[in-house]
């Protein structure tokens, strides 16, 4: 059920209201853009033709693809099916630039970083959740936020493994005591939320022990709703989440505010004498440095929870989905663990780094299912990107100031010219011979906005996979949606803020018989 349905909102009426509003405002303001500075006299990217005013036919097609969970395939295989893998389209009255060319993505993320910003639209859409956090800001505010967060998220601390194992025991108990088949994403996502909330907030959400998880549901509902709002671009403010998703908005705000108030009540000054700077958790650090700015603190905390929970849960689930259908690879991974760790020992970070087959398995999931497979930037000024124009797609292309650029890492990492003819096939063995060029594989992005939590992120995924491989003889996939029909149809990709499995990954977990002699 979509969030709009759960809120008793007719999504078709909302979309109709949005389209009518957009037409009205586009006509009203069209004269304001007549004097807009023209693009530099460089080649232009091919334009996608549209039939209805303001590209309404394209907007409708994108919406239907979103709801049918074929959006990624549509963009990669049809929209970007040009020699330069780069296009422009008119979407609801605005020019959108879309690309999955490695040269252009590298320019946006690194070489021409100063020319492209997160922009105002993502900030407006997600401000009620993420505030002025590292994921919604640019310039000095972004730089300051990143510098404060990086020490907390950039490493695996000695205490993180005991904390991970504490929550792993709860997860294993939940799986082994379940009389029914297990929804993998549900339990793995709860594990990751409990882990990262304790590591970064100093207090676990304990979602594995609760029948209901209102905070977790609020996060998911708001992300789903606000991802849909992005389609309305600069007019997204007409549909605020506090109005259309009030219950989720209230719950998320309540939980984080309670945590902040609880921390503010602690004798922080006394704790300074007892803890080093490295021992402060993120909440304590933010409260100590921004004691009167609850909006800023709340945005940073939610941003870190999202960025640390969602990718780990999503990539772990995609990997288990494939391993449950590949018992031979499951056995090989168990043999690797037996050699380097043992089947009954808690893994250390040093031991995890020795698991090359596991590393290749995770890398393949990151290639096929990059959680942030679609990303958005806004041109700060008129700019030129390296390729995408001309009859062969090799000419530089111009971008106008204020233009929205969508770049697809999902498309880049499934490009058959880069990866091979089997780019759409999940195959960890490709990493034994395939060595992508710089910029062709971007699991954590590059440039100044490279993911600061990449070390901890790898640890999250590897730890849960190793412990499952130790505890379970095998995992059996129960077919799409758990209906038992395993067929040949692959799991579709659902686009929210991240790219998730479109249906539940339902599996049977078969415990390993341990030698207790």
C-alpha cells in the first residue's frame, strides 16, 4: 500500500491537482523566463520529444513507470538510448538533463564539483526530515556539517563489533523462533536501525524486540512521499509532508526531539572530563556544539540514520536474494569463512578483510543495485559537460544555470559497453577478471561528496552476511512475494530515495547443525 493510500488520499486526484497547478503556474510565469540567458554555444544533448504541453505525456509516463517498478529500466534502456547516453527533456515546464555517461558523472561529482550543487529543490522537499543537514546543503554549511559528522561515521570502533553482535543475537532469535517464512528486508532493516541508532545516537530503537516500530515506519513513509514530491520540482512546496503525511511527520519529530531533550538534560560539561572527543556519540557532539539549534541537530541525526541504515539493509537484502538462489556460491563462502574465521567465532575487522570471495560478492551487489542509483544536481552557472552531444555523442554539451541534472549510477554500472554483455546478470565471479576504470564503478561516489561512512558501511554488510553464513546451513528463496513460484522472473527495482527490491524477499532459513562435542 502506498503512503497516499495509507493516508486515505486519492493519489490520482492529488496528481491531477498537481498537474493543473503546474500548468497554471507555468503559464503565469512563462514570461519571466523569456529573458533568461541562453546556453553557451556548445553542442546540445538530444531532446526527447513530447506531445502534450509542458511534457505532461512524459510526466505521466514516468509516474506510471514508477508505480510499475520499471523506472530504472525505462531510463537506462529507452530514455538514454542515444549514442551519448545523455538527453534533455521538458518535464512539467522545466528542462531536465539526464545522463549516465561516466565522463559526465565524474565531472559532476569531482572535476567540475564547484559548478553543480545539491540545489534548492531537494532541500525544500526533504527539509522537514533532513533539515539543513549534510545531504541537503551546499557551501560552508555543508562543509561544516561534513567535518563534524566524519569522525563519527568514517571508521569501525572497537566497541562496534560487540554492539553489532548484541543486536545480531536478537535478530537470530527472531528468525529461528519465527514459525513462518521470513521477510528478509524487514528483519535486516530492523537490525541495521537498531545497530546504527545505538552506535551513533547512544540509544537503540530496539525495533527487533518490538511488535510495532512507529519511528521506522514514519521514516519510510516520509521518504516514499517526498520522493514522489520530487517529480513536481520547484513546485513541490505545494504538497508539504506535514499536511499530506501528518502522522509520520509528527512521529519522526517526536522521537528525535525526545532524544535531543534527553541528551540536553545530561550533565554534558561533567561528561567532558570523563570522555575524550572520540568517545562522544553523535548526539552528544551535536548537543555540545549546537545546544540551542534543535532543527539543525534533528536534521543531522535523521540524515545519519538514513544514510547508515538504508544502504546496508538494501544491499544485504539484495545479496541474500541472490545467495538464496545460488547454493553452490553459499557453500563456497562458508568454506572461505571456515578457513579465515571459523564457523563458531565472532569475526573481527581484520578477518573480514581476508574474505576475498565475500568482498567480490558485496561488490557485485553494489554494482547491480547501487542504493542511490539516481541522483540530482543543479547547475550553479552555465556549464559544459564533457560528452553527450553531436551525432556520435562525443561532443561536449551545454547546461544552463539553474538546470536540473539527473545522473544515473545505476545506468552507468549496468552499461554493457563498460561491464560486458552480461551486465544485467549478478555474477560475483566477474570481479576475478574485471577491473573497472576509474569512474566506471562508483559504490561510494567520488570527489568532495564521497561517502564518509564507506568503511562502516562495508562492515555492516559483511558482518551480517558472515554471521548468516555461520548460523544457517542454507537459505531457501520462496519465490517473488513468497508465493512459492520461483520461475525465471527477476525481482524488480522500486525507486524511492533509494533503490529497493519491489517485493518482499521471502526466505526459509535452515539452521546449521553445530558440533557441540
